[in-house]
C-alpha cells in the first residue's frame, strides 16, 4: 500500500512540474508576442529596432487601369508641396539645390500635377518602403536620371531613423539603404544605356563622343536580378546631329545620324531585356525624354531669352518645344511596343514640357563648379535649361512611378 502511495505521489509531482513548465512556456510566449506587437517593445529597444505599424495599400491608393496620368495640368498647391525641402534632405548635390545656390523665388516647388481623368495617390513614404520591402530599386541613365534618384530618396528618407539608413558611392553607382525594410535604392551611371567612352562615373565630359551600339554587357551585369529597374537616356545623344559609334567591329568607327544610332542602341537594350528579365519577378520602366527649354521664343514669340527668370508653367495645352525630338519619341514607342509585356513606359515628356520655370538656370553647377557672379549675370550663355531644381519636377515623375508600383502591389498580410 505504501509503495502504491509513493508511486502516485511521484506521478502527481511529475504532472505538476509538467503543468508548471507548460504555464511558464505559454506565459513567456504570450509576453514575447505582446512585446512584438507593442510600439514600445523592450525587445526591439534592446536590439535597436523600431516597430513599424502595418501599412496597407488600399483601393483608393491604386490607379484605375483606364486612367492616363500623363494628360492633365499643373495646379498651384503651396499646402501639400513641396514634399521635402533642401534643408531636410542631405543627399542633394549642388547641381540641384537652387535655393541654397541663390535662386530668389521658390514657387517652382509648389506646383502639383493633376491628371485630367483621375487623381494621383497622395505620396506616402512608408507605403513606398513597404512596397519595396526586401527589394532593390535602380535608376539607370544620365545626370537627369541621377536627379530622379536623389528625388526619391529625399521623398522617403525623413521617415527612416538616422542610424537605420546609409548612403554609399561605389562608382558608377550610388546606393541608399533603408535597413528596417531591407530596401536598396540605387543609381547607375550609363548615359547611353549601351557602352561608350563616357561611362566613367565622374570623368565623363567628353566632347567627341563614341558609343558602342551593340555592347551592353559591361553595364547589364549590374542590372540583372534587380527587382525594379528604371531606365532613361536622351540628352547625351543630342549633343550634335551625328555621333561617332561602332556596331559589330569595334575597330570600325562610323558617323551615324543620332536617330539611327539611338534606334540601334535601344534595340540592343530590348534584346537584353527579352533574354534576361523575368516579368514575374522584376519590373522594368523606361522614362521618356526630359524636355529642355533653351529658347524663350518657343513659348513667348518675339523674345530672345532662355528659361532664366521664368516663374510659371506654360499654360498652352499640348505645348511641345524643339528640344524634344519627335523622331526619338517614335523610336522609343516602336521599340517598346515589341517588349510591352516586360516594360512600362513612363511618358513624362508632355507634362514636363510645360515646366519652363523648373530648371536650375544659373543656380546650378557647370563642370562641377557653382557659377561665379560674372557667369550668373550672363544666363544666355551660362544658364542650364536641361537640369531641374529639387524639390521640383522630378518629384512628380517619382509620384507617377509610385502610383504604378502601388497599382501592381498586393498586401502580404
């Protein structure tokens, strides 16, 4: 009888210990889950992480398939714009910081693009970061495209803690990282997209340009596997009506019409796209030409100036300046139509044509240096009517890119 009692006692003791351990495990698990849900989580604080609330992309955020965001008008909005300031973003280069460089007006920052048949979703940095979570976004092109890259990192960087973001220059690339989201936003210098003697990241002011029209491997190996690619190439082609190039035999340099050379180069890029891009895993965008506003007589007949001292957008519907080559636009359309299942066309040219007021003019850089007083006094010869002030027009291009990324996004929770 005593042996039976002793055995029962041991069984009860074992059950009690098992129940106690189970309660401790369940209690610990519950505490950990509650901590992970808490905005003041000791776990996140201990390891330096900051808990983010869930971000949902709603139907209101997503563009209707029938909406053409590239048709519309610029409307004055000094309440919502600019989306950031020069002072708030440490990543802007001197070429684009017009206010810091002495531009007396700032109204170019307060215009909002309003599509005719819909509204662009209000930009939300947290939503973009969530859409890009665990992804790489890369901008490929020239210095105009570099401004687009700087614009988007200025649009998102303010919501990221200082110790959770980084910026690195690894020529020919610049890389911004948001660690909490494992997001990488990158820029790759390739002014012709294909290979050329102008591919050095900083020493690329080459008067006599030479392009290898059927060579892209040197660049493209850095693009493969990138989740979102945004390409742009135009201004560097337009230096002269003809350009020196090779196609096939690199020892045979020939003079090509720019339009012919551009078509061959874009076809080389399209072939790479067909063989290397998986549209189920990657998104590819191609941005149309960024307009120039070199001669004021185009929008103000009888005048003899440039874009210098322009304060308002052009209000003439469908205005199209001579700086935007219609033949190049047709080539882009023809080539992209053959790969339309793999690339989205961002046709920003027309909406940007209206913005004669948005250029850096004499408040930017020339050959890496800010203009001196005497040069600023001569805007006709020294004014830059190609590049854009930031904040400014490129922010709108990124708002449109953002809208397209939202449209294809599916919430993962």
